[in-house]
């Protein structure tokens, strides 16, 4: 009898091309292939390794704000191109491309709503839109939301997903947004109102150096990249190897830059408890 005889059963191998598109996602943390429906149900957090996938601004609002209570501010505000910027792509082309890709008009959604029945002003930046960078529209929308909150005595929550910092396509107009948003938060603070900043992957540069870094409480999602200059540029400048985990949530918590790290599934509850505690 042959040792390696033909098996009596048939081995069915699922080839990659047999997997319908859009049903599976490969985890960037552990390379596990995840069923999209499971991933969605788990708020886009890998059930195997706790990798937090990037969420769009709309999804953020949906998981934090009570159903049917969100009222958007300034939804029609559109970016201008003050420098008539031309690069490999013009600024206008880049805007149109990311508008098509995300369905957003700009990188921030702002408004107000109820979080566990508590009225708050909320702003969310979306890292899929020109890296969530802060141009004039993002700065103006965030400033106006903070000013409304000051006038109507609401706490502010800002969820940052801004790897791009200030939007250099708009030159100094984008840099001015750093002072403008910070100043609005200062007035809000002087009225005895509080502001919670939530940092998601990534929050860098001019955003981290302005409103994102100014929270009375600063929360981060696990393993988010948080900092000013990116690690590669720092390494090239100081010609030294950076410690492992540099600029990640866990590292910046240990060094006192943030107050807590909260898993996405606990974020709404934590924010609700902080609102109760701080009101
Ligand atoms: Zn994973």
C-alpha cells in the first residue's frame, strides 16, 4: 500500500480571488484577516490585538452622540485657495479628490448634541481628508463651535485625527488657525467651562501644538501616534535611534503629556463620567 496515497477527501483552498471584495480587512497590527462585519460591530478595533483602525468623522459622531441629537454647525463652509497653490497636484485638485473619497466638504465636522443626555459641543477632525490638517475652514469651524459653547455654557469635546498639522497649502493662513483656536479655548476656560481633548491616531504638529494639546483632560486611544515632529525627521536631525514606542500613547502617558488611555469601546462611558464629574 502506498504511504502517500490519494486522500479520500477533497481539500478546498480558498484562493484570494474567491474572497468577495469589501468583506475582509487585514489587521495592520497583527496581520489577521478580519471579517468586516465583525470589525464594524467591534467599533473597528481588532478583536485579536486591540489595534484601533482609523474612524471617519461621521462614524466618530455616531458612536459618541445619542441617536438623532446631533446638530451640525457650518456644514456648508468650503475651503478657498488663497495661494493658488501648485505642486504635483494643485490644492484644488487635492481638495476635490479627498471630498470624493470621504464624502466630506472639509476635514472637520463640528456641531452639538447629547452625550448620554448631556449637551456638549463637539468637533472631529478626519485624518482621511488631507491628513486631517488644519486649514482656514477647519480652524474657523472649530473656533466657532468653541465660541458657541462659551456663549451657551457647554463643555467642548474635540476628537483629533490630524497627522498633517497646519495645512501648508494655505501658508500662513493655516498657521493663524493655531492661535485662533487656542485663543477661543482660553475664553472658554476663563468662563469656568471645560474641554476634553481626545487624541486618535495620528495627532501631530500644528494641531497637537494648539487645540489638541490644550484639554483640561487629554485622553488618547491606545497606540496613537502623538507628537509634534514625526519620529523619522527627529532621528535624521539628532542622528540617534529613538526608543521603541516613542510618540505612542503609552509612551507619552508615561512622560506626562496626556492623562489617560481609553479603549474605543469605553470612550463614551469615560467621557460621560468625566462630564458628570466636571460639571
Ligand atoms: Zn489585530
